[in-house]
C-alpha cells in the first residue's frame, strides 16, 4: 500500500512497535503488539493508544485524531515487518468493539487487491474461517504472509 504512514519504532524482536499519531487532538502515542497465542505459530495483533501510566495498550479509547487511514497504514506496515521476520506466522486480529472490527473490515476491503498480493487473508463468519470477501460481515481476521 502506497499510503502515508507514521514512522515506527520497533523492538529488535519485531513483536512490539510504537508510533505517534498527530492531529487535531495532539500527539497521541500508539502501540502495536504481536503476542503468541496458545496455538503454535499463531499470534494476536493488539493495537491502541499507549496508556500514560501503565505503558500498556488501551484499545477502548477513541482518539478521533483525523488520521485513521494513516494509522491503519502504519499498523499494516508493522504487520509487513513482523511477517518478514516470522514468515510462517498466522496473525489474528479483531476490534475491541463491533465498530472497530467494522473499521478494520472496511480498511481490508478498500485495499484487498493489494493485500492479497502478499498475504493470505481470511475472515471469521458464523464460527468458520472463510477466504476474505468484500461485503461479508466478518468478526475477526486471520492473515499469513505468502
């Protein structure tokens, strides 16, 4: 995707990334974390604001900083970096709310042709994984580098 994105700062493991959203609500620190699940080779992608006190991800707050497309492009950039180092990994993602899952689904839909050049993309629908299709209301996503 040839979209503007923020500069990422990554840990050497490429499991944790930080960046700063800039917009009308100021500079907002963000975190992206990939965590291995109880299934070998499967990772959860977590994303949100960096909590000021704990340093953890706060995925409930709504920033409304006017840069959602740039933020999503930055998350995808982190996914490219992570999957380059962990080429056999499956990455699971879903929103912390239905509205966020819908936002992610819309982003994937908008750029699906480009995404499918480099990734296998699946969506969870009625408890089953299906190859990603536009206009289906998936509740979660699973991707893997080709």
